[in-house]
C-alpha cells in the first residue's frame, strides 16, 4: 500500500549511473544492480593501499569523483582519497553504519542504525539534511528519478524522500521487512521482502504496479537487465521476470532444498546470471535467457556474495578474506590472493559483498575493519 505525502516530486533523473563509467557510485554499481562494468582490471593484482578502522565494514564502498565512501560499524562514515587511501573526512552517527553509500550529483546518501538517512556533501562531509525513519537503516539507499528510497530492519515500511530536500514523498507498506537492497530500471523500483514477495513500484507515487509471489523470502538484491528483473530467494530459487509485467520467463530451482540460506545478490553480464550458492562454497552462473546452469566453481572458502564483473573477469571475496578472480564466461580460476587479515569465527565475517571497481582499481571492504585497493600488477 502506497501512502503519498506532499506535492508530487520532480522525477527528472538524478545522477549518472551508466555501466562502464569511471565511478562505482552505489552497491553493485548502479540502480540496476547488475554488478558489471566494462572496465578491464586484469589479474594478477597488487595491494595499493589499506585503511584500517576500529569497527568492521559490512557493505562495500561506493567510489565517485576520486572519493571512496564507506560506512563502518564504529558509527562513522569515512571518505578516503581513492588514489592513496588517505582519510579525507569523517561523519559520526549515533549508531552502527551497516548501510552502504550511494553518491549522486556530489551528495552522499547513507543510512545508520540510529534510524536516520543522511545526505552529506561528497567533498567535505557536511550534512545537508537528514530524514528519520521508523527503524534501523541497513540497506544502501536507492537513488532513482529524484528519489532516495530506503527500508529498515525493524519495519515493513519503505520510505521515499526527495533527494534534494529530504522531504518524504511516499511510503509503501509490505507484510514484512525488505530484503538486503533495492534495484530500479525500466521505470520501476523493485524490492524483495521477507513476506516472500517481489514488489514493482512506480517511482513517482509508490503505487504498486505488480507483485510476484516467491516460494521463500526474497532477501537478495534484484538485478535489472534488458527488460528483465532477476531475483533470488534465500534458498537459491532464481527467477527471471518480465520487468514491466512480472510474467515469469524461467525458474531455476536447486537440485534439492539447501540446508542453509544466504542473501547473495545477483550479477548480470555476458549473457549470464551469477550468484553464490546457499551451500556456501560454490559460485554459479546461469544462462540469462534460459536459466540453465552454465558453470559452477567450487571454492575452498565460504562465499556469500555475487561477483563484481570487470570486463571479462569476475572478482569475488570470501568469508576467510580471500580474493578470487575467475573467467566470467567459463568460471576458470585466473588468480587468487589471501589477504593479510585475522580470521574470525562469527557468522558475519570477512568479505560479505562484491567489491567495487572504478578507474582501473578494485576496492573491497571487510568486517575485519579494513578497506583495501588493488590494481593490476606492473
């Protein structure tokens, strides 16, 4: 149910998120959340710099205009110089910052467990506005058509605010809280929910255009490509749906119900759909047109993330802080590197999400409290 508030907003596009651009301004690269850039970052890679904080980093960095922006569980938002890793500014919140950042038109949008969505100046970190929601904001904000959209950990409500003013425009009520992140494309906003539903909403009003009932929770971030929205449930059912209507194109089910669950996002590139299997030690690639399994790579460590696709290479991190580079078309291992970070035993540990790729550099963050930048070895 959508609840409109105030005057109808200006729905002109805000910010540029074209695939293959120099920046990686939000989770999985842009609103469509395909995890793909045309930039070629060829392994082997070598460490360029490393930044350490007292708290862990959950979502990966956003990279824009020479800045690396990352939220930290020590209650801070950090802005680093993308070339050298030097700290540029810090913004303190009143709660852990699980949320990833989104950057558009010189503004950083990021949420905190203190229930606030913040808009910060990219260059100086000065607060422009803040919006208080009805729960801890843990997902990266979606910036789309002049809106900033977030959900919370404690409420089934989706909040949409004006990107320039922070004024609330509409709310959408689900039966349970949203999944890990939102996506947008084809003129619609897509949000998965723990009520086992994918919702497609009109950006201007929050009106429900269509919904799709899944067999289990839709915790993973959707991905939108070529008129299709791809979703994954937390037990590895993957669906391809017509973006405009929700009509099912195909469904890929696991051979048997997995024992566990995960929230791996999806990546879409080279005619394939990539995700980490719930079984924890397998990265899979399905044919984007048919859903047929094209390849699966068995990992030594536990992987809970889709890869970032940089040209022909798929990069993925593991819970044991190992970075892998695979041939994106065949799944063949091309390079791997164990990062010099302490091991952990917690369920949430290591590298939980796909890295960011910008300006020929791969940026990743870890729950061990490290942000690192890698470039091709010279």
